[in-house]
């Protein structure tokens, strides 16, 4: 085998291998960016669920308090201006 033939074979193998390596590097970078975005979304979703759960528990507690206060005692005083219901006259 002559050196020219060896260089030709090496080039025929090296060029596609280098192209494949560059392609894989960009694909891995893109995948890493997408995974990072998904992780941020997942963390944000968990945080939103925790906040919503906390809000629902607080609202439930308020409803229980309101019902207890309303049923066991006199009704609350009317709103300013004589309205007893929001939006009423």
C-alpha cells in the first residue's frame, strides 16, 4: 500500500467520522438544553401545585370558619352603605 492510498483511506474514514462527531456534539447540546427546560418546567409545576394546595387548604379553613361563625352566632354586620351581599343594593 502506498502512502497516497493510505492517506486516501484515512481521509475517507476520518471525514465522515469528524462530521458525525460534530453532529453528535450539537445533538447532545440541544438535548441537554431541552432537558434543562423540562426540569425547570417540572420544578415550576411542583411549586405551583404546592402553592395551589396551600391556597385551597386556606380557603377551606376560611369556609369552615365562616360557616361556623355564621351558624353559631348572629350574622355579620352589613357592609358599608347597607348592602348585605356583594353587588347588592
